């Protein structure tokens, strides 16, 4: 039986508590939040469990094996570091931390203490993403050209991080999974309207090897809720609409081909193919349940999950490079250059320059 402490009981934490309560091999034994009325409702429902505003009480209790951190993004690193230092298994909501250096420190700590570090990239446990991955890997879509996504809604507006850091981790994690690699470079544009230092709307472009591209548009300042991703291949195109209750994926057997040879511009004609459109059957799983299952399995077996610390670091590396582009004229930023820049900044700080 894995005994779990949940830190953060705002909007998202209660969903994790609901799912964990339904799993046989774990038990919520401690709840922590700074909001006392919220905490009180949990101590009434779980009278045997510890309910506290002081995270140290959760981290130092012998009765806790693992913690789930569902607090605002800027608090993730400090809380996760303290938990790992105590030898606890840690599930951190997305994004893992706010810099790649922080992610690397968490990964190293988890390795030293031989505990699981897990990040809440929940869509990697969803049936539509598994189906898209299968269609890419089996070649059903042909050669992958580009992926574009749109994630927008009215709120929830964050005070600690931008819409890019809050919303884009989902789309970035899915695109890295489908592309099978990190992008070479990124560029990002966006604007801040509600709070001058926090971007409300952003568009991120990721450039991958082999002329492939991923475009992510996010906003919390939009009248409609939209969660859509289009995957375009040389043979077929797939649209994943997460707001759709039943047919979340539609595959279009559509494409465009040019002539193999032509002698003059006049002969150059594209031919458009409009084939069948169909919706593949998806094996229904609740992504959050599958995610919590993967965390518990990783603890039980000591093996890495698909959303381990490295997976969290990959997403943060993209966000970090995107932020650099956003704050420096929206130009292209190479991920390797970010590494070098951060490493030299680190050396200067270490030398006290
Ligand atoms: N996977 C998803 O689809 C998904 C969806 C929403 C949010 N999230 C993530 O979940 C996390 C929380 O988001 P939210 O929407 O629930 O935010 P929220 O602001 O509604 O809730 C955060 C809670 O954390 C508490 N808190 C803050 N600092 C704390 C501390 N030091 N110790 C204990 N409690 C503390 C606050 O009192 C609040 O109740 C974020 O990382 C967010 O990115 C994930």
C-alpha cells in the first residue's frame, strides 16, 4: 500500500484525490494546503488523515511514502526538492519546474535517493494521443509534415506564469511524443494584456529535423474553449478535438501531390485527393487514472515512466528557449545555444562575476 500526501487542493488537486481514492494499492494519508477552509473539508471527509498548512509535517511524517504536488508552478521546484531530499517519491504537476537547471537538480536528487520523479503530462496517457502515436509509427499518415494545435479558453488566468508555461506544456509534450525528438530550434511571439509582465496569448513554432514543424497557439483570453490538434502527413491528415465527447479523432484520407516531372510552368498542376473521412475507435481510459496508475507502477517496479524527470526536462527546455525568443524580438532560438548560454551564465555566477 503506497501512502500518499497531496500538496495543493485548489482546482486540480481534488481531481487527483478523487482518482487516487479509487485505486486499490494506494491511500491518501495527508493533505496540505494554505487555504484553511479547503483543508477543513478534507479533514472532515478523511478524519484519519493528516490535514495541515505546513508542508514540513507531510514531508517528515513516517506514514508518507510519496507526494503529489499540485500547487502553482513557481512553487514546484522548492517543494519537489524538499520531498526528494526526504527520500519520498514525487509526482509534480506540469511543468516540472521553471528552468532546466532546476529540472536537472530534481532528476539528480531522485537518482541519488533511488526514488521516482514523475511529471503530470497527463495527455501522454490518453487514448487519442496513443492512437495518433500509433498512426505515426505505423506510417498510416505517411511522412510526418507538421503538427499544429490550439488550446484556448476564457481563463483560468494565472498570476505566477504566462499562458505559455501554463497551457503549452500539454501540447509540447504531445508533439515531442509524436515527433520522437526535441526540436532543433523554436521561435515564439505573444502579448500581455491583463498584467504587463505575463503573456496571455502566445504562438510557439518548433522546428524539428527533416523539415518537420510544430505550431502551438495558447490563450486564456478567448471566448471559446478549444483544444484541437491537427497532424498532417504525406498520406493522410488527422484532427484531434479533445472537446468532442465521442469522436475525438477524425482521419482525413486527403492529400495533395505534384507531378513527378514537368517541362514548363504551365504543365505544373497539383492534384488534390479527397478520400474518406473516418473516426477510429478509441479504447476509453480516464487519462488521469492511467497517469496515477503509471506513477504507482513506477514506484512499485523502480522503473522509469514515460513521464519521468527527463520527459519533464525536455518540455521545460522547449519552454525556456521559447521564453528567450519571446523576450528577445521573437527570433529563432536554437536549443543547443540556450544550453551554452545558460552554462556560461552559470559559470559567471559561480566565479562571482
Ligand atoms: N494536468 C492538467 O490538466 C492540469 C490542469 C490544471 C492545473 N494543473 C496544474 O496543477 C497545479 C495547480 O493548479 P490549480 O489550477 O489547481 O491551481 P490553484 O491555484 O487552483 O490551486 C493551487 C493550490 O495550491 C495551494 N498552495 C499554494 N502554495 C502552497 C504551498 N506552499 N503549500 C501548500 N499548498 C499551497 C493554494 O492554496 C491552492 O489551493 C499547477 O501546476 C497546474 O499547472 C494541471
